């Protein structure tokens, strides 16, 4: 999977990296069990500080997208939202997003169509999720 | 100055010209996808304006080369100037090389800029997302498998260790050979650094296909790390052989052996061979990378999405977004990314080399235009030669002394020997080893034997002083007897 980070963006690099990995998992470009480059390698190949990558990996681990093994490095290990924490977070973010869509004049049907389109692009095999 | 020597100096400069002409060939050749560092493909190459720019570059470079060629001949080969001494030759060669490289660089920069503007005007430029960083996670994970193993660096390491062991046990009396061995170590350390930078350097994302990205990156990393290891081994090996031959030469001369032509030839052949092999390895690596990349891109029916010409528009690579120190050159071989810390370092290394060479030439001026000075004290005499050459002879150390009306026949073991001066360690034919501090224009030469059996040959142009010193030394030896 190819990760692209925009240095001119206002979004911090570690957040961009975290988002890119999550999108990759969602689209199925990063399969469960697949390894990620080590922190040092990722930092070398992106040309960013190792601390930045370390921070992104830390967040991905705490959010349950990857597991970090001392021998094999980071591996994709997406976990289901067992306790409904994500549901709450999604509801909050959707509230803001839908409110903004309403203000900007986006119809519900258009919004739903957009959601369908984005969902269709996700290829992660749900059965493999732990 | 001998005609052959002058011709060899001139040939060195012409060789530099030849190298720059090779560079001109590589940046304008038809087979490459780059023209004057800019990506020009297919029908674009036939465009009238493009052809004009290339013609303009070639014309300017050839005119400059012709002028410099004539300048070399005038300085070194015209009989009137052939008397030019070593110091002047060094200063002239340094100025000549600097002027040549500077002019060549300026001309190429001008035409690379012109070609870049032409591409922009014609709308051939593809945009470059200067702010976007990319990484292929699959390729990045397999990075360790790409370079040639660093274990092969053990070969030059053992050569370096072996050379020091040899010096310690076999040639410790010739401390000057240590310089050559230390140069070996420095060169090896530089190659280690290059290997490290190339093996761990940033990977490139060429396409969306990870397999193709892996193949293209692997070809490049493998070829260049292999090249560095070969170069390090060759350089260390040949430097060691040269040191061995030099040691053999010095011991042979010190032992009074007259025919050392074979050894001198061996030294020259060895040095020439090391340069030739060095270049061959470099060209083979560069050729392999270019060929493999071309074949891979063709097989995958892939064309490079971004041309990255903006980073090459000055004739060198400048990309602040790329952390790689060494990148593939668009003409041939590898180039430094001038946006990294090595950019200013490269500039200062070039300036430093220029200052060093000019400084060396100036420091050597006394060798060609200075005089030998002698100070006679109450119980010793001191000779002050050029540069750092200085020798003291206490009168009571002398056991034998000869006054010679002609310069004693001598061979240099280690020191300075010019048309005018002989300074350093010399072998005096018919006498033995010792030190020399001789002005060859002098009328008289004195050879004095010290208590340790070594000879000391000296002379200054002031004949009266020479005769009085001889009388003093003769009286001393007779008193001893």
C-alpha cells in the first residue's frame, strides 16, 4: 500500500499517517496480519522523524488497528468495536458532519449516496476482524 | 623542464577535458530519455527548439574546450615556457582545472535552465507535488533484502588491517609509508559512509504497483552498494600494492641497486590499473542500473508519472524534500543531493581542494626559486633548505670528509630532487646512504661521514664558505685520527 503525506497540510503528520493506515485497512489494501515497516524504516523512507512515526503507531495500537510485536514489529490487527466506544465517537462526528452538510445545502439523499459510494470503496473482509 | 615531463602534465589536463567531453556526450546522447538533465521523450526530441538548445550547448562547450586545449599547449609545450618549474606548473594546472570546470558548469547550467523554460513554454512539464511524501509499505518492509550484504566490506577491512601489520613488522623504519596506509583507512571510511547512505537511503515510489517499485528500487540499491564495495576493495588493494612497491623501491635504492626501472614501471602500471578498474566498475554499475530500469519499465508498460525536472534545472540535483544524500545522476553515475548537508560540504570540499593545491604550489615556490643557506657555528654547521628541510652537522661527529668538484652521483630514497636541489634521504653512489642538502649549481660539494656510518652531502653556492667549512672539517678529522 502506498501512503502519501502532505507536508503542506494543516493536519499533523502523525495524524495523516494514522488516517492513511486506517483507510488502507478499510479499503483492504492492508490485510490483517500484514506487517508494517518498522518505525525506523518508515521514518527513513518518508523522510520524517522517528518520533512522529512512533506516535502514529502508538495511536494505531491504542485504537486497536495494529499490534506491536517485539520480534516482528507492527502488524495489522483490526478489532471490532466490542464496547460501543467507536459507535459513540462516530455518532458525535456524524452529528457535526451532517450539520455542516445541511448548512452547506447537501440533501439527505445526496449525503446517503456519498456514504454509499465511500462504503463501496471499502474492501476489508469483515469476517476476518477479531 | 624535460619535454616528456611537460607533455605528461599537459596530458593530465587533456584527460580532464576528455572526462568533461564524456559528460557532454552523456547529457546529450540520443538513447537517453534525458536531454541536458530534462526529461525529453519521443517526438519532443525532434522539436526544432530542442535541437537548437542542444546544438547551442555543444557549440559553447567545444569552443571553451578548444581555448583551454590551446592554453595547455602554450604553457607547457612552447620551448620558451618549457623551463617552467614544478611550483608554477602546479599553480597553473590548478587554475586551469578550476577555470575549465567552472566554465563547463556555468554553460551546462545556462542550457539546462533554457531547456527547462522551453518545456514550460511548450506545456510539456508535468506537475510535481513538492510537498507530498510517499512510501510503499510493502517495499519499505523488504528494504533490508535489497543491498549487497555489508559483510563484503570485511574485504577492505582485512586489507587495511593487513597493511598495518605488514608495515609494523616489515617497514616501520619508513614512516612516510604510513601516510599511504592512513589514506587507505580514510578512503575506506568514506566508502563505508557511502554504503550506509545508499543502503538506508529513502526508497522511491515509481508507480502504484508494489512489485514494480520493489524491482526498480532493488536494482538501484543492489548495483550501487555492490559498486561501493568493489570500489573500496579495489582502492584499498591497489593502494596496498602500491605501498609495497614503493617500499621495495626505497629499500632497493637504499641498498645501492641501480636498475629500478622495473619497479618504477610497476608503480605507474599499478596506479593506472587502479584508476582504470575503478572507472570500469563505476561504468558497469551505472550501465546495469540504467538498462535494468529501462527493461523493467518497458515490461511493465509503465511511464514515470512525474518528471522531477524542477530538481535538475540547474544541472545538479537540489530537492529539499528528498533525504537521500546520493541519487542517480541523469547523465551517468551518481550525484549529490545539494539540498542535504552534503551540498554545502561538497562545495567546501571543492573550494578546499582548490586552496590546498594553490597553497601547495605557493609553498613549493622556494624549491624552484629559493636558495640553500648555511650557518657555521663554533662547533656545528646548520643547513637550511627550502620548505621544512633543515639539517645540523656537529663537527665532532665527522669521521671522514671529501671535497668534490662535481655533484656526487646519487639516487633519491625519499625527499625532493629537482633540477636545482637535492634534499632528503639519498644514496650516494660509491659511498652509501645518507642525507643530502645540495644546491646543484654550487662549485664545490662536501661529503662527510658521520660516526653512525651515514653520509651527509651538502653544498651552497658560496664557494669561499664551502672551502672554509671543508678546512674546518678536515682539521677535525685529522685531530680525531
